[in-house]
């Protein structure tokens, strides 16, 4: 049995949910390392997996151009979930960890602008792994011959640059080192992701053009941002080659593009800042570009979703995922309860307390640590549809 083909077929069926239709009908059926297509973010998954134009995960998993835009200056961020995603029932666990560091420089008079322009750089890395665990190899009569382990992983490093001025522009690139061990057959490959993102802060542009600050009541300020993103993923043209030099699979190259909108109300003061409410919309079009496959517009996937967030504490999400060539039409949902507003209030209280070594440490944690409990679900058609996670960000 050719184990790599077996697992690739299983992943095609699971990831694309091509029920009632052969996996050979999709361009991805010709590719290997399909775990590269799995979406790791609980938030993005609840929004129909439309993440290319969202400022979401650190390390720019969905768009390398977003990494420097999403990171605060002079900070080190990390994100991981304390539980694994189960993707193939009872046989495969998906792991994800990301970290990035960012720095910023202020450029006065850049391009003749009267206000400072901020140049931000982010350096990041993340790791994804699909672990099938221990499995049994059987003979023709069903007897167990031996046991083996199978897993696929990708180690990723990259850099992102952002210019923050009237509008915010980001660009980034990621280098991937991919390894595969399926049924004892080992393979490896290198690939690259490239991404661009633009964020238009509509309220900020209006303030800059009019010279007036837009404040509704005391410290209440409206927020309206529109984002655009495009990525080219798993590029480089190198197939994943296995120990058998005659056997190689192309990587699941693709292009994703989309837009997002973010409407909200913030409380901004010198001592306390809090997002009172947020409504976020996101859309994405996924187009496979696998070598050796004839790709038409019919092979595109359309993804869209929205999120309502209240007081940086509770978020509720809905989305749709349409894979036309696989005849898949899913409804997605999700929610998150997180600590951000509670920790901000705690840090605000510590500001007025006498300084001490213990208090300084607690204040640092309250300002930079986020704990969340999240869940996302797909339609019952998705056989491993429910996933709950405890997440930590720092």
C-alpha cells in the first residue's frame, strides 16, 4: 500500500468534504502535504475560515503582510492552544504554535507628510504539525505485522514590514521547511508564502483631512477600518520528495484574496482604553494553483463570516464555507470568552496602588497576558465538527 497516497486521499476527503464525489475531482487531490491547508485559528474557523484580510494570529499564518500590522511595537508575542484539533476522527491531531517580535521606528517628514510615519518590522516563526500517532501495518489476512508512526510538520520563519500613516500597508514573506513521515516513507520540501495587506482607518483618514478629532461623548470614539489582503502560499515550485526518488507530489499552492470591515466603539483615555463593541466582517476567495492540475474558476472556494465582540470579553461568530468543486456548503459558528477587559481593569487599579516588586510583576502580566476559552463548530456534515480550546497569548 502506498501510505502517502492513502493519507493524502483521506485529507482531501476530510479537508474539502467532497461527499459523494471522488477526491480526484479536486485540484488538491494531486498534491501532497495537504495539512498545509488546515486553518489553525479558532476565530477564523468560526468566521468561515476567511482570514486573509484579518489582523488575527501573530506570525502572519493567514497573510505574511499582516504580521507587522497586527503586532504592537517593541513587543514579543506568542500564541498557542492548550488542546489539539482533531481533524481525522480518532487518528489525527493538529498542533499549532506561533511567536513573533516587533520593533518600530518613527520617520518624520516621510514622503512630505506633515505627521510622523511609523515603519514597523516583525520577525516571526510558527510550527504546524499533523500527528497520526501510532498505527498498525496489516497483512493480506488482516494480521498485524508491525506498528509505525506517521506525522507531517512545517517549520516556518519570516519577516514582515509595515508603513503606518494615512493608510497602513504591510508586506511579508515566509520560508517553510516541510517534513513528512507517512507509513515509513519520509519526504521533505521547501516552500514560500508571500502576502500583501492594506488597512484603511476611515475615521483616522477623516480626522486627518478635516483636522478635527472625532469624539462622540467625552472619551467615546467610533472606529471604522477596511482591510484588503492577498497571499500566494506554498510557492517555489519544489515538490515534496520521498525516500523513493521516483515518487514526488506537488505542494498545494494557492492564491487567496479578500477584504474585511471592522466597525466599533472605543473608550480611549490617558489611563484606560477598552473596545466597547466590535462588529467584524471578513470574506475570502481561495483559488488552488497546484502544478499539473487544470484549475478553473469552478475550483474556487468562497468563505465569509462575521463576529460580534462585546467589552473584549465575549465574541460570537458565524460564517459560511463554499467549496463548489467538492459540492460542500458549510455553516460555521464559534464563540470566545477571554480575560482582556478584566485584566485591563486590574492593571488600571494597580496603576494607582503603591509601587512594589510584586505589584509591578502583576501589572506586567495583566497588561500582556490573555487567557481565552473558545469553541468553533461546522455543520453536522463535518464528521469532526466540534473543537474547544483554552488559548494563551502573551
